[in-house]
C-alpha cells in the first residue's frame, strides 16, 4: 500500500512566507545597529567632555547606520569623527613640525570669524608676520599692533592688529606664535574600549528589537 501526498500553494505564497520571516529579522538587526551607534556616540561624547574637549569637538563624533532609510539583514554602523587628527588623542604620540609647529601664544587672538588662528590665517586676513630668532630659545612670529595716543601698545585685538598693519600707522611688534620642533600628545580618550564594550551587547540589543514588547 502506498500513500502519496502533494503540497500545493498559491503562486507567490512561498516568497511571501519568506518575506514575513525576513522583515522582522531585518528590522531587529537594523534597530540593534542603530542603537549600538547611539550608545557609542553618547558615551564617546561623554568621554570627550570629561577629558576637557569642547562641545564643538564632541559634536564631530558621529554614527551612521547603513543602508539609510530602510531595514536590512546586512545593516552596519559606521562610527567616526569628522576631525581627521582625532585618533592621536586615543593612542597618544608625537606630532612633528614641517619643520616647525607654530603654536599661538596667549597674546594671539583665538579666531578670525569661525576659523582658529594660525600664522597662515593671520597673514591672509591681517598682515605679514615678523620672524624673531632667539639664540638657544624657540623662535617667535610677531605682528604689528597699533600704538595708542600716548605711544603705548593698544590692547591686543583683531582691530588693533589690523590698524597696526595699515600703511603709515604707528605700531609696535607683539609676539603671537612660538615655533617648536614637536609636541607630545597624551592618550586622553577611550573610544575603542567604549566601542568594544558596546559591541559585546549586540546580541542583547538584537533580541530587544526582535521582540520589543518582550
């Protein structure tokens, strides 16, 4: 005696069944990756704040989950900083000049507009700098600052420096930058540790998003 069984299904039923399984898996995977990125971004920025970095620097630390705008089984999160040199604060090390690093002194204005003050920015927006060689000591770069009516230096400001560089203006030199061979940077951040610790929670985050009411 033989028995025969035949399974019949509507056209597209198998594909629909697979899609119904795939959809929640893709949603859970994407949700887990997004939350992982959010956690690392939040804790990374807190780490930067505790190390003394500005809010602007903290806000350059980002996370993006791909593909954007839809769920995917192959979702991935990229965690990065928009500051190209930020990794030096994670690893520590030395930054060498080419041939010198010119660091602003306290007398130098902090910014011109939204840009941090550098010798190149100074020359471009204010005027030429004067090199001061000091035997046995690091060299300096100085700018011209307008003198006041009594012949003394004006308070250092962008406007006073611009007046000092005007043709025929009475001025004196004020040191603005110091040149050094290299600077040592200490490791201040623990972004790698934060990322690895959060990655260890990926299974937990996946289950959370697979069964959000569980």
